[in-house]
C-alpha cells in the first residue's frame, strides 16, 4: 500500500543565489504509512513548521518531491492543491484559530459545507465528533466562552470534519498548561486511533513524542530517526 505521505529530497531555500541565501531544509526525506502516528521533534527554528507546511501543500519546496497517497502533488496548481487540502488533509496548530463569531458546532460544520456536504450531514458529523471528545454539551458556545482545553478539542474536531487521511499538527498542545496538555493530547491520540488516521505531529515534548509510533528529528535541515 502506498505511503499516505512521502517527502523526497526536500529543500527549502530563501534568497537563492543571493548573499543572504538561507537553507531551511537540505534534502529532507520522510514517509508515513497508513494508520501511523509519527512525532516530529526539533528546536524552534529548525524547520519543522516549514516541513509541515510543505507536507500540507501550504508551501512549495524549492526542490524535491511531495506525494500524497502515492500521487505526486509537487507541481499541482492552486485550485487542485486547495481541493486536496480540503478533502485529504487536516491541520491543527498550537493556537486553535477557531472563528470567533461562530459556535463550536458551526466551526466544524463550515468546512464540511465548503466541501459539498449537506447541512444535516455536516451537523450530524459535527455533533458526533464533539461527543467523541466530550464537549458536545458546549456545541452552542462561541470560542471565547470555552476553556483552552475545550477550544483545542473543538479544533481537533474541525481538523477531522472532512474525514481526511492525513493529520498534520504543529505543537497541538503547546499553548496549554502541562496537566491540560496531557489530557487534551490523550483525547487527540484516542481520536486518531479510532479513525485510523495517519498523523505527523510536531512537538517539543519528548514524553508526548514517546507515546507515538515513531519519533523523527529535524537536524541540520534533514530528517533523522529519533532514539
């Protein structure tokens, strides 16, 4: 079976050919199998966010190849990249980025409507996801009325709204206190395992990384196996 995500010899260079040329990634390789949950560990500024953006088709590599589900998507046009992101990839960030004017339920319904779902189908799936993470009783509340842990749980649900095959998360619990972070991360892992997702999760937390299937490091612009 094809890897859900494969990056081959990825380079990302800023100011190429100029005196201020900066290599962020220098031939990074990465592959994630179906159902695999992989931790990506690196200090700030090492390029892990850049790697996630390239994997999620939010940025293009300077050189190298990006494949999703066995399809080379490196040179897709903007419209096709957007459609692929919407249907195949879920994103979670350190900050929830929920739309403040909409309720928790509406934040999960909206991406489904944009992907062609009916109102009823979208609402039913949104409520099912909220129930899975234990915040369905907060469905009618706006983000400002939710705790930090609740906000991030809703963000998890939004990322899974369109049933993606690949989840990309950049420090998904980094904005929470340690106790809340542990509980919310456990919720995320349960959700990922239940849905059979493949996931690449960037974290500074080595204890959280150890709970995943495999640990990778970004070191010197390349991806190396963790110990």
